[in-house]
């Protein structure tokens, strides 16, 4: 499950921490820390820089990934209690599995969030230099991207 918390609510200094479950041929635990440079209710996109960690998985490469992520919102309004985005993340994976090497990972995905806390992410991790791809699904609690529509006084 994806559990996330905003460490600081100020939009210019927000940090999103998440602890989650990722299914990619075998289940993994996933931990992320992202810093959104663009987090605005008036912008149709969001750009984040962060790190991602997934536990060992002998079936697919997994490990520590410094990464950048871009989301473009297809459905996003304070009138709705959900949002829909397409996105892509890219980073260099330091693989902790003995049967895989370090990889460049590019992850296009579809992201659905309901009430800023329930989410579904479906995508495809493309790994280089082994030139393989792995579909994934993440379902859980967290995300918090919809909170940028909230007014704080």
C-alpha cells in the first residue's frame, strides 16, 4: 500500500514521502522521497526530483534510484475529488540484486488519485542497458497531489 505524508505544507517547500507496495512480477516494498519544484493548482503539470527504493526482487531489477518525475494532469480540478495524470519518471538504478546490473530506468505510467489519499498507478519500467521492460501496478493509500487545491486560510 502506498502511504504518503506531506512533511511541510508550504507549496514552495513541499516534500512528499511515500511507503508503498509495488507488484512487478513479484511483490516489493517501495519507499520514495520527492521534492516537487512545480506544485500549483494553476499548472497542468508537476515536476519532481527525488529518490526511490524498492526491496530485492530476483525476477526484476530493483534497488535505489535517484530520479526525476513529470506528471501532466488530464483531469484535475478542485470541483472533483479525483485526478488523472499521465507521467514519466527517469533515473539511474543502483541494483542490489546479485543477478542484475545497475540500470537506467524510464517509467511511463498512468496515475489515478481519489480524495488525495487513494491511488492507482499502472505503468511500464524500461531498463537500459539490458533493453527489457517490466509492467507494474501500484495500489495504495497516499499520493497527496490533490492537496495542492486546498486553501490554508
